[in-house]
């Protein structure tokens, strides 16, 4: 890919953006604030679309995005970080490795994120 990442999550012909990092994997999300409920709504291009009830004010949506994704992925909040896109709807999220990094660990993290895509 020209953007330096690679996509693995096959959902029809649409691919979810992933990029490996020394700390974990980076994936792309598109946040829709002020929704009626928190939910993963599928893919929007190469991003995971997430609807959140929080407004995009004073970092409320960013905080809720991290908490909601941590809950969905069954990881601690400290393992998720917004690395880019703090003030926009499109964000790049870092899902950090937990503990010792083992071979195949990045594949495990990618599978975890891919599992959030509805009707995959």
C-alpha cells in the first residue's frame, strides 16, 4: 500500500487498515459522535466505523472511543492510544502488545480487531 500500512481484514472486498509498530499494531477508526448508542457499525472505507454517544467536545469522544474499544477488545484502557487524529473523526489507534511479545502476537492483535467487524 502506498500509505505504508497493509490490510488484512477481508470483509468482502473492503480491507481494514493495519500497520505494525514496535509497540503493537495501528488501525484506523472513523468515529461518529453524538450517536444514540455506542456500537461498531462496520467498515467505512479502510476504517472501523464506531458510533459513540459522547459529543466531540473537550476530548469526551476520544476518551469514550478508547474506553469502548478497550471493552470490545477485552484489553485494559492503557493498551489503547490515539496516535493521530485527536481533533478529527478519523483516528489512528495503537493497540499495544501486552507483556512479553511472542511470535505471532501481531497476528493475534489483528484478529482481535477484525473480530469487531459485524457480519464479517
